[in-house]
């Protein structure tokens, strides 16, 4: 079977779904202003362009590095860079179906619990941050096993969506009172989840997580069980009563960092990786980076958190000392990577943009803490830049160790 024939069913389903959702949206939302529709399609076109460019760039890099190849007799021969045109079937499927799905979820009877739940669940899961947990798992497992199998696919998909829905969904349920007074909630930086959806969302989280966790546990051994247990415990303990680690200063930042480091540890455990000094140092640097990110992110919420009686590393230390703590942790993260074998020291450079982004807030006071949201928004963009740089370094590691 050619790669074109393999991709056509996915495109067919996406086109059918896109047409179906668009028609249902059209019947329910004809009153929408033309300007709103135009804005929707402009946003969809911008996202499509970004996705296609990223596909071309990263597929070319991975093919050039020898991570995978295509049988010449099973492709059409046309390429964008090194990527065969067939590679674009899957992003095209997402481009066609997802904007129409999102529009449909936003339309119609707002009182329908199922539709409201699905719509809010997507926002709650923070799609902009999905890659931050799926990438560590996928990269760790792939670099160890040197192959993509069913377990890798299941793990990546789990840490892409269900895991993020659990991590952020539990948080949004238990933080509702403080989030109501937080002006940055209700969009890309976090959902404001109405109380009527709290219980349905928790049930959806359980249904989406438990079966996959059982599969991962069945595929692994004691090391994987321990890693999965720690990861799952950290997700629950961070937000849920009575533990609420997020209200214990310093422990809140460490637990938050575990949310992002533990998927990599699970991937390594499932792959049977050996705990070499270089690997331990890399995970330590990642842990320090995550703790720095959480602490810096907590600065902007000092006002709403104190108003709601919620403690955090930032409410305890104050804005100025918390920013300086974050800078020290990012600096330490880079320093740890300098102690790893080549090309690990290159990853120390990844800390530099974060230091430059946070440094201007060195003298910030508590009254002006909300203004640091500008740096936090840049931080979310920096994650994509640093992810690109880390990917290049991991490709170099692959080639040097092949």
C-alpha cells in the first residue's frame, strides 16, 4: 500500500467531519456577523500556515538525520524540502476538521451539558501546552528504543491530551473561587469552569486517564509502575483537597515541575533505559527549569491568590524574591547541562532566552506583580523556540550515538 492510499482515509474522514460540523454550525449560527466569520477563517488560515511550515521543517530535519525514511516506490516523488507531500496528509486533516469542530462546539444551545463540557474540556486542557508533556515522553522513549511502536504512540497520545486534561482540569475545578477574580483566566492561560461542569469534567478525566494508565502499567515493569504512580500522584496532589501541594510554598514549584519531567521518566522506564550520570543530570536540569517556570508564573497571580487566601511560593516570598529565585533556578539548570557529555552543554544555551525574559522584572514589587503577565506570555512563545532548539540537539545526539 502506498503512503497516499494510507493517508486518504484520514483526509476523507476529516473532510466529512469538516463539512458536517460546518453545516450544523451554519444552520445554528446564521446570525453571526460577517466580521466574526472572517476573523474565524483568518485565524484558521494562520494556524494552517504555521502547521504546514512546521511539518515541512521538522520532517525535513528528521529525515535528514536518518530518523526514518520512505520507500521510493511507495511515494509520489514530490517533496517539500525533504518531506514527501504525503507527509502533509495528517496536518491537512487537522486543518480541515478542527476549526469546524471548534466552531460547532461554540454554537447552538449553550445549556447542553455535553456540548458545553466538550467545549470547556478543550480549553481546560490548554492545547497550547500539550506538546510540553507529550514531547518529553516521546523523545525519551524514542532515543532509548530507536523505534516507534504501538506503546510509543499510546504514550504520546496520552501525554498529549488526557494527561493535560487531568493536570489542568483538576486544577481549574479546585481553583474556581480564585480564578473568578483572575483577569487572565478564561482563555489560552486557563479556563474559568462553571460549577455545573465540575463533576462531569472530573468524570471525563477519570474515563480518559484510567484505561490508558492501566495499559501503560501492563506494558511496563516495576520501574514504570513507580514512575506512573509518582506522575499521577503529583497531578492529583497538586490541586485536589486535602493535599493541595500548590498551597505549600516551594513544594508547589517542585510538584509542578514533576508534571513535566515525569512523562520523560515514564518513557525512559517503559523503554528500559539505564540511569547514567548524563541522564540523571539532564533530568535534574529539566526539573530545575520547570521549578523556575512555575515560580515565575506564580508572580502574576499574587493579587488574586492573596485575595482568595491561597498560598504559593510567590505569595510567601513576594514578587521580587520569587523572580530572583526563578532566575537562579534557570541559571542552575543551564549550569547542570554544562556538566553533561557533548552535545549536552549546547542545551545550556536554552536557558538564556528565559533569563533575558525574566531579568527586567528583577526589582518588581507585589503591587506591580500583575504586570509580569507580559513576560509570561512571551514565556509561552519561548517554549516553542526552546523546543525547536532541544529537538535539534536531540537529533544531533541521535546521530552521534547511532
